[in-house]
C-alpha cells in the first residue's frame, strides 16, 4: 500500500530535499532558502512523494501531509567535515521518527566502494530491519563512490552498485544516470526486479536536456526519478516538476513536455 503511494502507476516522481544538509543553504536560490516556499510549489505541481530529513518534515508537515507521500531519509552528512570524511554517512534520524511523522518509506545512503562501506552497511541493515517491523519500504541511495572508483557514472560501476543494493534488500533504488538508454537498461537488469529511480544530479542549463535523460531512463525500464536541483534551482519549479511528471507518468516526449516550463 505504501509503495503504491510512491509509485501510483508503477512509476514515480520523488522530489529530493536533503540538500540543505548534504550541500548547505548555498544550493538554494535566495528566495527559496525557507523550505516551505519550495515544498508548497512541488506539492502544487503534483509530485508523488517528497524525500526529506526528519527536521524539515516536521517543519512543513502542514503543507505535504495528506497530499503527497513522504520518504524520511535517516542518514546524511555535511560538507563541513574534513574532505577525507565525506564518504561517510551518519545517522540523521531513526525509523521511529519516520513512523511518528506518518511517512510512507524511509531512505538511507550507501556509498558502495567507500572506505566506510562496512559502517554504512551496518547502519543500512539496522534501518531496514526496523523498517520491516513497521511495514515501511526502504529506498537505498546506492551511490558508488570511493578512492578506487575513477568514474562513478560508468555503467559497470553503477550496475554493480544497483546489484549490491538489490542484494542488500532495498525495496527501491536511487542511482546515477549512465548517459544512455542502452547503458541504463543494464543497470535496471542488474537490479533484478527492484524498481530503479534515476538520481537527478546537478542542474542542467537546458530543461530539455534533463527531460531527455528522464525519457531515456523510462525507455530503459526505470521507474522514475528522484529529483531536487533540476526543480528547485529552476526559475519555474512548478512547470519543471510538471514537465517531469508528464514524461514519467504519461510517456510524453521531452519536446512536448518542456512546453510546461516557463522561461
């Protein structure tokens, strides 16, 4: 039942909103530092779910509650820590926080290939075990990052991470786009039936280019996208979110969907 709220037709558009911790307030345009501003806009646009940390969920529950699904992310890290420590995710909440907030799922990051992989896996399995007891699906942000990885977007690296996520019991997988429909199809295969959602990544200068990426992901068998910056950094976040929704849920070609975007 909870998965059906996140992927209502087997596909989903999740708005990612953990950037205030992961990247800092500098990620937001000055008029959108207040989280209520952008959350009001994405709820208006009609996204299926919002992925956020417990604190922001509490501060904005009156906006999203009963309107969109909530995915509570219970791990994070700041870029204030020493550079060599940035491949480690720390606890940023607990499954019980997600339950108390009425969430539909929890999320946690694993940097596959990091020197802290063991530590993050221990936390992942603790989260997954607790979530199972409450019937909450677990989204794994399966990111291959580490000193031995020269190209984290390489299809062999990304599909390895996707397979590891599936093997570790993820109910949903968020991972990197590999650059083409053909290569992303290999990532989807490696996930062995677990729904794969594309990570939105940095803002693209042209909306049409991001929409083409999303379209390729859907053609490859992906189940949607977890997108943040390509929405909240765009001058027309509502239009951009609606364009993405049309590509994911209606199969609209990017050239048509981009007409939703102003500017």
